[in-house]
């Protein structure tokens, strides 16, 4: 359960940071926006895998 909470915290932080960067630059192709998006993708996949594992173990 702690893993899921930590992942959600990281996901929300990255999402907020990505949105702030986009709002600051107004450019979805901005290097920082793309880098944050890619990092966010990694954590979203980890969260999804963890959720799938929990469902399968029930």
C-alpha cells in the first residue's frame, strides 16, 4: 500500500510540474515538458502494473 501512495505522490508532483512548465512556456514541444511527460509515463506504468498485480492476487 505504501508503494501505491508513494507512486501517486510522485505522479501528482510530476503532473503538476509538467503543467506548470507548459503554462510557463506555452509549448508542448519544450524540452522540459517532454522530459517530464516521459518521466510521468514511467511512473504511470509502474502504478498500473502495481494495480494489476493487486487485482490478480485477490
